[in-house]
C-alpha cells in the first residue's frame, strides 16, 4: 500500500538521514511521494507522482533540509486512484475557523463506503482524500454548532469518534496534523512504529536505521502528540483489521489495472 513517516518535536530535529532511509522503500512504493513541513500552524506541501528515489527535486530538497520541526512524509503504492499529482499525499484543507488540517494515510477504507459521497467534490480519486473531507465536514459542523473554534479536547474527542467509526472494517493507519498537534492511529499488525530521540518522537511504517530503537505504536486507539510528547490517548475500539479473501482479490485486481 503506502508508507508513512512523521515527526513531532519541540526543537529542530536532524531528519535527513532517516528520510533518506525512508525513501529507499520507494522501489516498492513507487506511485508518488510527498512531504509537509509545518511552521506557525501552516503546512507547506511538496509532492510528485514519481518514485521518490527517482525524483531529482526531492534529492535536492533533502540537501537543504538539515533541521526540521514537525513534518509528514509519504511514499505511495496506489490501490485506489491512479498515479497522478492529485492523488499523492499529503492531503490538506482548512476548516471554517481557518485551521489547516493535513493527512497522510496507509490503508484502504473498505468499511466506509458512505465516504464516496465526496467523490463529486474531491480533487483526486482516492479514499484517503475522502477521509480528510469527511473529517473536515464533521469538524465544521461542530464549529458551527458551537459558534466558536474547537478546543484541543473538543477536536480530539471528535477525531476519536470518527476513528472508532471508520476503523470498523477498514485498514486505517494515518498521521494527521492540525497545525499544533499530531494525531496518530494504526489498526493493522506490525505496520507503524515510533522512536523517541532528543526532544522528538518519530513515526515510520517500518523501523529505519537502528531498528532496535523502534517500538510498535499502540494499536486500535487514537494518540495525540505536541512538541514530541504524547498528550492524549483515545478509546480502545478493538477494530483490528485483517484482510478477507474478497478484499485481497480486490487489491490484486486494483494493482493489475494501475
């Protein structure tokens, strides 16, 4: 499918070596790459629908990226949606309060067919983009109902509810950033790890470099981080994802047509 990489940090973190290790996996995840860098609540996003290892631009970009604050990175293996710019992660959008939300996702939303209602308004054709639109939709409804911006506790509670619902029947590994906090979730075995280093916590689909330093991200619950520290833990929803034969056949068919 795809691979995720993310950092929550209090101080600038030297991410270059880890990122270079991460993009070596693009031989298998060759449908595109993207990064999001965060500054003062805003995400700057760069992406291309080419294999990360083959991108001259990305190689030059990493030479300039000696130190970073919070960031997200993604390498894509397409299952839903063709290899075009519009389908590359990260996906981003603003809620009605002006807060920017940025998502990278690894999985397929088998159990969330109702998200297809966003197909007429999304820019690309992925279910990952539909997931972000769904999150923004529910956040906007809550903001309008409260007639004010949501606090972190209110945002986390709503995201916890969404995660519990969408994870039922779907592979839902994601990193989501709201300009202040990084939200993390996995519900598939051996598919997301974290490492604590200096004032940072780093996330990756696979352990990078010194593999002994990495630990599995807690499964089946939403986590939130700020400045490299875990600040909230959500509901243990119990929706561990395992592929059915029908779902595997769907993925084989999808790969064959891309």
